[in-house]
C-alpha cells in the first residue's frame, strides 16, 4: 500500500492522521491500485483457504457423503447472504464517495446507518435460515442420503448470520476509505482460528458437519470483534461510535439506491445457481461432491477478480467524488486489464492440475471424474468471468449499478436457466450444466464491453449530484 502523505490543499487538520486510510485521488495509479488490491488478494486467499479447509477436513475425516452435504448447501447460503452483501457494497460506494469529497458528517451518517441495517438484516437472516432452509433443500432435489446432514449444517451456519453481515460491512467501510490491510490481518487470524476449530471439533470431539459450521461462525464473530474494535478506536473521520448507530432514513435510501441493484443481482444469480445445483443434484451424490470440490478450487480463480473489483469500485468512487474524471478512466482500464490477466493465468493452472486438485477432497474415482470434467470446461474461460465482474465494478463505482444488474440478470439468470430447462432433458448430460457458465459469461462480457465503450458513463456523472 502507498504510504505517502496525501495533501489537504492548504487546509490543516486538527488530528495527526494515521496511515490506515488511503486517498486514491493522487499519485501513481498502478502503485495505488496494486497496493490496495494485494492485501485484498491475500485476505481473499486466506478466506478461500479456510472455506477449502472446511471441505478438505469434512471430505477426508467424515467422508464423501458429508462433503456432498456441505457442498449441497453452498448455493443456498449464497442465495440468502448475497442480497445483504449487495446492500453493503452500496454502502461502500457511498462511504468512498463522501471520503473522496471530504464530507465527514455525511460519511459518518452512512457508516452508522449501514451498521443499524446489518443488525436488522442479521436477525432476519437467522430466522429465515433456521426455518425455511429444509423446505428449500427439498425443492432443490438434494439427494436423500445427504439431506439430514445438509439441514444440520445450514441451521448451525445461520446462527452466525449477524456476524456474517456485520463483517462484510465493516470490511467494506475500511476498504472504502482505502484501508485494505486491517481487514487482511483480521481475516488471516480468523482463518487460522477456523482451521484449528475444524480439527478440534471434528477430529478430537468427533462432531459431524455441524462442527464445521460451528467453527466457521465462531471464527467469523472473532473477526467482527477485531473489525469493530479497530473502527471504534481509530482517530480517523470514519470512527464508529455505538451510540450513533441508528437509521438516517435519507441516507439509507441513498445506500439502498446504490446497493439494491447489486443485492438483487446477487440474489437472482444465486437463484439461478440454485437451479444449476438442482440439475447437479439430479446426477447423484458423486456429482454433488465432485462438483462441490471443483467449486472450492474455482474460488481461487475468483481471488484476483474480487481483489481488483473492490479496488476498482473504491478507486472510481473516490476519484469521481474528487472530480478527477480522467484519472478515474485511466484507473478503470488498468484495473480491468490486471483482473483479466490474473484470472486467466489461474484458470490455466487449474486446467493442468485438475485431477490432483479434485483428488485432494475425495478418494472416490467417480466423484473425481465429475470434478475434473467441470474444471476442464470452465477454467479456460475465466478471463470472461473477470471481464464481466471488473467492468461491472467500474460502473458501480460511477453510480451506474443498474446496467451491470440488467446484464447479470439477463445472461447469468434468464439465459442460464433457459439453457438448463431446454437442453438438459434433451442431452441428459452433466456437460450441459458445465457449459452453461462459459456461455453466459461470454454474453454478459460482450454486452458490458459494448456499453462501456459506447456510453458516456463517466461524464454523465459530472452532471449528477451524490
């Protein structure tokens, strides 16, 4: 991260500033964006490692059916959590904009409003997760031999909903003001705690899949504690004060305006993925565990994409807030290029090492074959996935969240579900389910690239007020 001082253009500030927050409105674009993205990348790597550790420990210590049970719940967890994650992303855009514009009071209002929203959302998620998930898992056609374990896992997992939602927002607030390092430190600590608890609860205390869920939520709450302690003790303008947590309804409307398109987009994509999972479930427990193992590995390809999408949204948001329009454009081009290059390199590695990677999760040859087939079809097209996500991130940073939403809903949901609905009954092959991803990634990339190149998205921002 670039630790150079940023200037206040002649104004003095009464407090000495710590170097946690980074303004991206001046200095080297490449150094600032890479300096911001690298800690995110390392943090996401640890997050993925501990998600993967869950599956590795469950698959090897409990067995293939337990791995299938945990894998069967993944899309459902994403469905319920992703909507609120989108709203948090909207809050991040608003905080970044006010930070860039140096409007302390409005930034404070945005931060305390989103924390109040998180507490409400966490309680709601706990209620939904505990009561509705068994019925949804049945609707998804979860194989009968893994159903009881899947319900046990997901009910324990959703007991930690408040921790999950609060962590995403606290991390988003710190990233919005350019601090990607502290979330990284906290993520590393919670990742280590998660793996230790996994081994303790499963290997020592002989708990089943609910041990893995319990390890996850306990480590998540610890990372929330560290994040809130940081936000409540900083001398920066984004300091959290518990007595201020509450709803500023006008600010909530603004956060929702930026976040709702992302939240809806995430949710509808998640619904489409539930349909995809239902199609995988139809091919039996071996398909569920093999494809579930692949999804953990695919998570590593998302790391450079996620890192640069957050960096892009923050960079564009801060620079537009500071009216640095050309700088925002140059940063957008650089960030998109980096995301594409890194995602494709990761994809080539996964393609080459697929049999060994899937084999680490399960010893069942049939399950390994399902996982390798999926890896060999999807991994060569990761540059398309990176293009869609990074272009969408730039547009969200510019307050144009509706356009990425339309693209994702049209291609990743409507087209994806339509292909499955019509092609799977005809071909009766899981290859159809696997090919649906590269096809829909390519369509959304073409659409977003055309909009990005033709639309006056940057200069129209000059005419709108935050």
